[in-house]
């Protein structure tokens, strides 16, 4: 009836720990990498290519689970599905209580899309996976032209341990020289924002050669040149009063360039560059500042200091022993406190390289990400440079300013037609959300009308308070059930705790008689144990799916038995049944699944 399976698991690396706490409808922390071919995508062959890619990168087939101190990743031996694009780009990927893979492969016409939740990997890891997927697909569609070994041809043949190493932990130096890191009280773009959770996408393209030539005219690199253009694009709409604050760009950095690693996990850092505009500065004035700033900040010592500061916080013993819920609140507060330090984000993956035999079949690569502000994502394929602008603002002034400055430098820019490149998906209907809104209104209406009737028709007795409390209980239980509906076992444990608390509260409000703790709570725990057993058997759940919920319920049952044993609960029978059932269940788990119990506790309570 109960299945035992020992899955591999790993703790989250440093930056990945932040994303579950800070992802929301405002910013889902999802990015999309795409490869557009010169022919229509064949779904059956793309499915086979995905299977082959997952053989090379099995760590992608995992789900995120919740521990007492930290979240962690656990392997999920389930087949990843390929679907035709069916929802807006970068839609929610990580759903609490739903054990889904943290990436998705879709296609539309001739384009292959890879969307990943940022806790799974960073931009470098995602691009490596996409390139491997594309190569495997081309091996199937063009076996005569593309026939080499994937690992050799892609130049990435690391061992599994190398691909899953924690780069932050490997290169963390606690006793290091502390360096000063610049911070800004940055200018914030004042444009009106889109509906909560929405963003605009603008994709442009230019010749890589033309952009490089423009950069060389100023004696600098493409990245420095485009960073300066981005700073100027923001500044063009600033008033003299707004220019008192610097324009600050966050620039993500691939740490593998400074600390050798083949990891496919998150291993990135970032720095913020700020420039205070005093008047109508030109590129000639901004570029030297940006070049000098890049030269100073892009060193192993400076990036190591930023990495070290994040690791100092994570490795702090006081932080490590805090329950995850408190850590989550702390990380949310920390993230909120730093939002004013950045104006926008500039992420440059650089030149995408594929084996020469693949070039005749590839049109372009592109990528973009969700954002609560504005972000420019950049990559190039051969002589085509693709700009992926995402913005939470209603107007396109920033993008237009950016492209206009490029055109002033003699660079021809064209926009990609969004209508041709993306299907008309629209937002998914929030049926459950709308139903719960109506249920909330009905609960409020019942409570208000009952108390109004009580006040007018029966002023001598206050029975309306029972209706008020009853409506509140119904709303709380239903809301919890909907919030946890994706995981029936977790839902059952939450309902057990909630119902027990409500029974005790109801007992107190109606004049304490003790029926809640003598009968209500023991019966609730016993019924929960029965429910967990039935659901586990019917759904053929494996140990990592049910173990922690059985342990929590058994612990609650043993507490009731102990309270009855020491005389606090005078009615013995319900407590005895509840305690005996809990003890027998716990004994069965320890005797028959001792290793699974130990493994689950190790995962849930890892520091």
C-alpha cells in the first residue's frame, strides 16, 4: 500500500534561496530562452530531443519542496512534456504545494521555447540546456548534416557532480578582506504601471557588426557601449529635479568567468552601476565613466566580495536556525528595502555559439524575463543582435529612446512583429479566484444581515454573534482548503490544525465546557489519520509525498494522549483511540520505513 522510494535531493544554492521568498504575481522570477529555426517544429521529434537533453542534465527534472529551515530540490522521475505554446510568455512556473517541474518546453511555428524558474538555474545554465536541446533536435531532423556526439560537439561534457556542484559554497571565503560596494538611492521611473503581474514585451534586432563598429569608434566594448546607451535612454525623460538622483542599472554577472565551474545551478552575481546626470550628457561623456566602472568592478576580488556578503548572511548560525517562515519574511523585507537602489536591469548573455553544422538551420536566439520594473536582455547569433525589452510600465518611451540613440549612432534597428511571433493566448481565467470572491461576499452578507436582524427584531438576545463566528469559520476553512487544494495531504493537516483551533475557540466563546479538547480535537486528529491513509493508498503515493504529514499528525495525536494520561483531559476514550492510532501508525513507519523516515527528517530539517 505504501511505496518507498529514495529520491536524490539537494539544498538550494545561495541566490536560489531568495527566489521562492520573493517571487509573486508582480514578478514570477521566470525567464524564457528561445531558438527560432528556419522550419516548422515537429512535436514528436522535439519530445525525443527533450528526453535526450534530460539524460545529459537530469538535475533539471526536479521539484522544489519545503523544509523546516530551507527549501530544497528533489528529483522527480516524471516525463517532461512538450506543448504548443498555450499561455502568455513567462507565466507562473513555481506553484506552492504543486509538485511541478520548474521548467517547461513549448514551441510555436518554428520557435523552441525554454522557460525556467530562476531557482532552478541561471541564464548560463538555461542557455546550455536550450543549446543542447536544439542540437539533439537537429540530430533527429537532419541526421546526415548533424551527426556528432552532443557532448563533444557542444563542448560541454562535465560529470554529474560537476554539473550539480554549489559554486557559492565552493568558492566562499569567510575570512577575506572586506571591500566597499557602492549603493545608490536611485531614480525610479515614474510611468504608470500595467495591471498587477503583467509586462510588455518589445523585441528589436540590429546588426552585431554595426553595434561593434559603433562601440569601437568610442574605443570600448559592446557591453560598455550599450550600458551607456541604456543609461542615456532613461535620462532623456528625466526632469532637472529628477536628475538629482542617479540612474542605476543592475547588471547580472556570470561568476563562472571568474571562478571556474561547470555547474548548471545558479552561479551568478551582479553589480549596480549608477550615473548622475547634470545636464544633456552625450555618449562621449558617459562611456568613459562606464568603462572605468566596469574595469574596476569586474574582477574576481570585487565579485568575490559581493558573493561573500550573501554567503555571510546564509552561513550565519542565528539565521540558519530560524524557521523557514521567518526567513521568508526577512528576505521579503530585505528585498523590499533594496528596490529603491536600482532603476532598471541590463542582462547580456553575449554571443551564442553552436557547432558549425547547425548554423544553416538556425534563424536566431533570444531571451527575456519577467520584471517589476524594466529590463533589457541581450544575446546575439551570427550577425543578428536581439534586444528583449520587458517592462512593467504602460508606455514605450524607454524602449523608443534606446533604439533612437542607436539609430543616431548609425545603427539600423527593426522591431520584430509580436503578432506573428506569439499566439493569442490571453490571461488564464481565474475561475477559482472569482468564485472565492463571491463566497467571501456571501459570508460577509450573511453575517451583516443576521446581526442587523438580531438588532432590530430581537434586541434582548445576541444570537447574531454565533452567525458571525460561524461565517468567519466557514470562510477560513474554505479559504485554507482552496489555498492548499493542490496537495490533499497538506490540506488535510492544515484543516486538522485549523478545525482544532476553531473548536477550542468556539468552546471558549460559548462558555467553556471542555467538549472541544475531550471530543472535538481527538476525533479531528483520528479522522485526519484515516484520511491520510486512504488518500496515500488510492493515489499510490511514495514516501517523500506522505511521510512528513503522517509524522506531524501522529505527533499531534501523541500530545493528546499525554494530556489525557496526566489528567488534563478527563474524558479518556477519544484520547485513547486517537493516541493508540497515532502510536501504531508511527511504529509502523519506524519499523517498516525507518530509512525513509530518517531521510525525510534529514531533508526537512537540513541547515
